[in-house]
C-alpha cells in the first residue's frame, strides 16, 4: 500500500502515471482524487490543491493527512509551491522523519551537493511563471525556513542508508540518475519515514521496471494551454511553426478540428503580476471554452492540457483513472467529463520541441 499527496493536479497525475508505468493499480491504473476525498486501495494519489494557497493553509491541509502505512509526498521538481511547509507540517504532526530525494533525471533535473539543477542550472534561475518564483535551489534552505530544526544533506546512498538506520528530522539526498533514485528508495524505511520527492522518486517505490504502454491516436488533437510558463509558450510556438493551427476562440478551434488539424487554444499571456483570484477566474473561463470544443468536436482524438490550474479547472473534482505516461511527466488518463483521452503535463516540462514531438512523434509514431 502507498498513499501519495501532491500539491496540484498535473503533479498528482504525473506521479500516478509514473506509478502506473511500473504496474501499480493494474489494468485499471492509479486513482487520483481531490482533497478532501481520499481513495483507498493499494496505491492512490490525492491532489491537495495547495500550490496557490497561503503557506499556513497548505500546512494545515497537509497536517490533516493522517494515514497509516507507507506514505509519500510529491514535490515540484523545480521546488515551486508550499511543499516545504507541507512536509514540515506532516513531520511535526506524524512524528515521522522525512527523506527527500528531489531529482527527476529523465527531464534533466538532478540534485548535486544539496542543490537542485535543471540542465546544469540552479532551478531558481530558470523559467518560472509570474505566480511562482523561488529564491533558493537548495531544498534544505526551504525546509529550515519552514521551521525544520534538524536538516541534513546527504551525498551518497551509503549516507542515506546510515541515516535510515536511525532516522531523525529531515534528510535531503543527492541523486543524478534513475539508478540513484532506485538505490536511495531501496533503503527507505517504509513504515517509519515519510518519503518525499519527484514523481520519479515516488515511482521507484514500486520494484518493477518502468514499462509504459504505447498509446496512439488517429485524429486531431486539441492542445489547451493555460500555463504562463515561458517554456510552455515556447513549445506552443515551435508546434505552431510546424503547422499546428493556433485558434483565437472556441469557434475557430472547432473549425480547425473539423478540418482534422491539430489545434492550439491558449489563454492570453498576462502583462504583469496575477493574483490568485484573477488566475482562478481566467482558469474557469478557459475551462468552459475548452470543454465546449471537446464536447462539439466529433473528430477530436485527444485533449492535451498544459498547466496544473488549467487541468484542475477542466477536470473538476472527479476521481480520475491514470493509465500511465506517454512521455516523461506526461500522463494519459480517463475522465468522466470527456469521451476522449486526456493528456496532461506541467507547463514547465520539456524542451522547446516537447509538444511538437508529442503530437507528431509519440502519439503517432
């Protein structure tokens, strides 16, 4: 049994997909629920919807997770959000030490010397959207700022094994490869320690090797992007240059899909800072527009959703079945709101060709 918490929808779906790739959940996939609902079963994931809450609200929500058996907490691979406050709250409430392994090697995100790097660059120096900036790439800094008094940084698996033999406080462990993740998770005391990290870290709790199923489509795709992350917007630009139609509204998107063309529908880029209320209103408006297109476009083969807020608004609070990954960080799921598959990914994932490669390579290889 494993119960996993995540702080936003794409993160919850991403970790569920990584677990499903290793066989968790069987043919039915891994269930993802939305706080406060929590599913049972051998493996389940709950979205706390805490990414944009105040740090106090996020900590309170995390502290209310009282679960027996192995537990894990998925954090953002670029250290965004309230994850540190959430982990410290769970640590203090449950009295469980925390083992944090903040690496996602498949996307070039590693932890070296206690610092999280993305493509060799500290993550706090990289692309961020206007609502999510961080000031340190060292997870230990975040934990201490959140109130953790006993934090250690560990460089090797041997160091992690020594700590795990007598765990206390919070430990941050370096990892640069998937083999590193497997080795660190292998020394994790499942019943005594809260495991935290990226989707790759948590997927390593399942002993099977990853074996994602190939999933193909034959019709046009709607790419719905509500993320303001510069990486996501560059990906859309490359896909447009490769021939994907950019629609200005639902009507033009329906025309393009009827003509069997892959189509991009995106929110306008904000001109300045965006507060939580504005973002929620825009996400809700955009979700209505995307849902209209999906409901009316009879030729549609799949919906690709970029951004956690967009995914949350579009998918609502329904329980979801995640069947696996179609690419690193990219979940394939079944939603009761859609008759076609939904594919989700965080706005900051992948290089500039990621969406083009997904549309013309992965889904149609």
